[in-house]
């Protein structure tokens, strides 16, 4: 059973394109850095800087 996001936790979803990019990550260091970044974003969805050209809101920098 997948844990549901709580009131202070965001759900992270990957587009098909992002999922394909994840398949290409082979470095343990890259996987570790990505995991840490996803934890930060899931706990604080407003973390990071806006993505240039994106009007949907904040994104990870």
C-alpha cells in the first residue's frame, strides 16, 4: 500500500519523459542526490526557484 500524502507532504509524479530520464541514471551518487531532493520537495513543495517560462508555480532548482 502506497502511503498517502499528508497535509504537509506533497505527492510527486513523474511525466513519461522524466521517467525515461530516471532509467538512464546509473550513478549511486546521482540517485542519492535525487532521493534527497525529492524528500525536500515532498516535505516543502514551495522549495526551490520558479522554473523559467513555467507559469504553473514553483519548481526545484
